[in-house]
């Protein structure tokens, strides 16, 4: 059974930081491209950051320089370090594990940036 369990969300003031973590089980983690998506109320889900099995990362333009994605294949976790958070970053953040024929999602963790 595949599970992706996110943690680390919460309420933070503008300019603050959060560290999201996604723990994977039931998959050969090292083979998967891992991503973080987000969905704000009334908006479509969008890709925030993705890291390939080889460690190459790409980012949504609006988070470049503020967010960093990383992975630990031994621990089967993917991390999203979010700095200099803005109110526009408020959303439900989802972990995603992807191969050409497989696509798995976590349940999401809420991030709220507000003063």
C-alpha cells in the first residue's frame, strides 16, 4: 500500500519559514520523481517544486530563491524548505510521487501565511 504522509504545515507570519516533510512508504522511493504541489481556494493545483530521481530540481517562478526541495533516499523523505513566506503562498500543499505509469498523492498539509 502506497502512502505519502505530509507534515510541517501551519500558521506563519509573512517573512517566516516552514519546513514541509513527506514520508513515503510502499514505493521504491529512489526511482520516483518527487514533487510538491499546492492548491489555494478557488484556484487550480500548481506545481511548486519537483526533484527528479537524479536530484535535479525545478521550481515555480514565484518561489525561486525562497523555496528549496531536497530528498533523502535512505529515509524515503522529501523536504520543502520555505523561506520568506508571503500571503500568496497560503494553500494546501500536497506531496506527489511520479513515474511514467504511476502517480501518487498525499492528503495535504495546510500552510497559512498571515499576520
